[in-house]
C-alpha cells in the first residue's frame, strides 16, 4: 500500500502526523475514542457514530479484515450493524495490511475506499486518547497530504443526527404472536436480531412517526447518535404512549428519550463511554455487569420525577445507566444488552421485556 502522508488536526491546536488509508479525502467531525479491542466492522457501521471521527485506542486494527455484506431472510445484516459506515473517519495506530479470518472477503482499507471514508494510521493513539480524556471530545480534521480544511467546522451535535440515520418508512420483521413497535433512532441490527430470534413480530418506524396510531403489545426505543434534546417529537409521542400501561423498553438514546419524557434532564459527557468493558451495578443490589457502550450524552438521575428510580449506575463515574418506573412497565438502559460486538452479560433484559408483553 502506498504511504501518503496525512495529518490529524484537533481544534485545540494539536497536530498528529501519520499516513492516509481508506479514502484519500479530508473529513471533519467530533473526535471521540473507543477502547474496544475488537469489533471495528460493527463500530464503523453503528449509526451512533454518525457525525464523529472514531479513534480506536487498541493498537492493531485491520488484522481480521472485513466480512461480506450479506443479509438474512428478514433483510437484516448478518455481519454489520447497519447498511453502511456512519463514522466520518477512522484514526488508528497500526494498520495491518495483511488480514486473516475465515469470514473476511476484503481488507479494511478496501472497504473504507468503497464507502468513501478517510482513515489515518501511524498516530500515537494513546497520546490522543489522553488528550481527549483531559480536554474532552472536540472537533477534529483528517487531512491527507495535498488537501486542506481548517477550523471552525460544523458541530454535529447541533444537527439532528437521529433524523439523518433513522429509517424513512415502516419496515416489518418476523411473524410472531406478540408485536413490538421499534422506534428507529439509529437502531443497531443486532437489536433487530435479538427480537426476531425471540419470536417477536417487529414494526420498525421512523424516529418522528406517531406510533400511538398503531396496535402493539410493547414499545421499544432504539439507540442513536447525537443530542437527545433535538428529538422532542419522539419525546412527545412517548409521553402519549406512557398514558397507557403497555410495556416500554429503551436502549442508549432510548434511555435518554424515555427519561426526558418522564421529565428528567440530559447532559453531555466530557468524553463519553465507548468501550466493551464499562462496569455497571444494578441499583439497590450488589449485582454488577460488564457492558458495551457508545454514547456521548447521559441522563441526570437527580432530575427523575416522582414514580421513577435509577435502575443501573456506572461504577467508573457514577453516571446513570438505566431508569425504571416504580409501578408501571417502563424501563430503559444506557448500555447495549445486545452487544455486537462486546459482552453479553445483560442480554437477559430482552427476555425480561418480552415476558411483560
């Protein structure tokens, strides 16, 4: 592979020198880091990374290639979390030009080129991660040699990222006895898999769809990118749904939107939670779980209204990791029980939700 020089520029003035791979064009976005050791095909196609440049802190990336873009009988991706890459760029330390895996059909470099996603390698990702931890996530620019882009750049958190990644029409999956309406705020495909394999008839609707016009046994609010304050249409629809007693379950962005519907506030984390090893504790117990997470905003647990209580708490920084109503079947978590990729300690939460239908 030809070594074209490139630079990573941070809005605070830091510049990291490296080499371009993937699509040789400039890119800008909110620069965030993930400490996950594996799962770059899943992470890059996770809609929750929309608007962001992803720095993977694990040093070796690309060594197991990229699997085929296949779908199952329900039209759900077998190997990815959506139909395309959503991250605006990729920053890594050491790119492995040679890959080896029985599922691999192409290299990471080839895939990024096909999807028009710039990457940069040869970066000291440990130093970059320390900078982002100390100063917080910030705007960044990938700039291959011969191109130019300067600050300021648009803030992706000022744009409704959920509206960009959500489906635009109703999609149905499965043919079970129980029906769940899934509000697509940027849903990961493994969430779809988790419901369909449990025999659920799933109706996937756009983020701003008035799902209260539908008949269903349960309501699910998906993960998604960006600022939950920009999804007031979903919040209003949720408030109407909460007038009934039908079960509601949310994941990630779903936790934030359910909390806002319940009257709580959300806020931006300094650098977010993006990893496969976030420890959470079930409130009021000694039960702890290792979870996969990807979010930059969180619920202010102190603002939960009467009738609500924290369900899970992050053991690293004490932030909210889930809420539940004390008497009604409404609950949500900030982490990813479906965890593709990542630990599956909390996948039982899907079974608990379905048992309420």
